[in-house]
C-alpha cells in the first residue's frame, strides 16, 4: 500500500470524520440497552454513520461522500469472532 501525502482538505475531512465517529460512540451509551443483540447495535451504528456523513458532507447518497475513499474504521472485522 502506497502512502500518500494528505492535502489540507483531506486532513480536515478526516478530522470531521473522527468527530462524527466519536459522537456516534458517545451516543451508544444511551442507545444500548440490556437484551439488545450485537446485530441491532451494529445496524444502528451503520445507520448513524450513513446519516451523519451524508448530512455533514451535504450529499443524499452516502456512497458518494468525499471521504469514502478513506477508511477511518473497518467495521467488518470483529476480533471476538476471529480464529
């Protein structure tokens, strides 16, 4: 993987993405209740990410936001289930 030098706009987008993710995780404290499954929680987090990134970057389509070329966090890997 080649490392690229980030532009100021990319750095700002990464900062904003980090702020959004931090807020979503802070909101989890009030969302998660006893008896909820991991799938319910994962679905809520995914929905919040899509909604917040779409609102933040003024797009109607999450797949076309300006930060989708960058991976902030990979939610597909769960060390609990790895071998």
